[in-house]
């Protein structure tokens, strides 16, 4: 297989943020996001990641009932306070929001990316929507998204994308050094997913893995919080508790990344590009 992009050469500091959302109140949630950007900047972060559908809360029925009011796009003036916080602090943000596809108008669950100057950079649409999200009227995205920041390549995911190992692997094979996920993981089974799948995706791909999770009510769920960052060997670097507002701020080390990938070269093994092998089957009487 072709060589992966070069490893970064400098440390990158980033934050996973969580805070209670005001249901369907975009202005209030933009203000909360802007305040979290400023707090992340005070901790030295170049980038803040916020949870899935953070700008509306996880309120599927309300979004579908009035999409003209409750969806956003890159040029939405309601994002201006958040863009201003990014520009003022030099800190970028990835924030969850509902959107509509530019051609077909289908509803999407998206991550909007504003750069350190506050300008819109990219949009990622959740590729693995849940059955409940499909039933509500949300369609899956069709493309992955990798950001570059200070030499670090950062793959984006949203919530249930996490349950598909090939999603994080695709980001890693695109050269991502970290996998950034905004989510609504609830208490109970969501807390179990948080504790098992996030470190697994880090270990699977020798990549840093970040979770920005809801910590309050959203639709039928109560977010379990616990926003965190895992190292590329699957160990936990930092986490916060179940409540917010709070930031999990981590330093991504190129030395630790290089060590993990030297110890476990899963991303360069020739088997990754080998043809699909046939399988044999047998019955035990």
C-alpha cells in the first residue's frame, strides 16, 4: 500500500467540550459554544470539539417539524457569535448541527467546522444514522472528512459512526492521526459504549481518539457526559465527569503517536490491500 502521510512534528492541544443545551434554542446554544471556545483557548487549545446536534440539542422531532427554523448552513448569521469567538481567540471549533443537503434538501446530522479565523472550513455529515434518525427523516452522508491543523490530520465522526470500526479505519488510512467524535451517548448502554468503543477505536488504528458527549437531556436521552481523549495505545489521557459545562483538554504528542505506530504497525500491513480472501465452511456433527 502507499505510504501514509508524514507524522506531525509538534504537539497539538485540543479540547472536547460538554454543556447542557437549550432545546431548539440556537442563539442560546451558539452563545454557550462561544463561551466554551474562549475557555478552551484559555487552556491553550487550538481546537474545540462539541457534541452531536449541539446547536439545537438532540431534538429530532422539533427539528423535523420546522426545518426552516432549526437547520443551519455555512453562511448562517446565527453562527456569527461563535465565529467571532474563534477569530478573537485563534481557536477552531467543530460543532454539531442539523443541516439540509444543498441539492436534495434531505435533513442531515452534521458537524460544522469553523477555522481559527472564524471562517467556515468544512462540513461532515453523519454516515451511519440510527434507525430512529432514519425514521424521523434524516439521511446519511456519503463522504468522510479529514481536517489538517498544524500538521495533524484529524478524521471526523458523529456518534453511531463509532459503532462501525471501518469508519475510524477509513479515517486512519486517509492519514488521520486522531479521530474526533461528537456524540449523544446516554446513560446506561451509552455509557457502556463510551467505556468500550472509544479506547478500541484508538487501539485499532493507533490514533488519538476524542469524544465530545452530551451531558444533559436531549429528546428521549440523558447524555452521560464523560467527554475524554484516549491515547493511540488505547489508554485514557483525560476525561471529565457526567455534568457540565466542562472541558477535557489533551496534548497530542507526535512522539507517543510514532511510538504506538512503530509498536503496532496495523496501518501499513500488506493485508490491508490484499484481495478479499475466500472462506471455507464446515459443519461439526
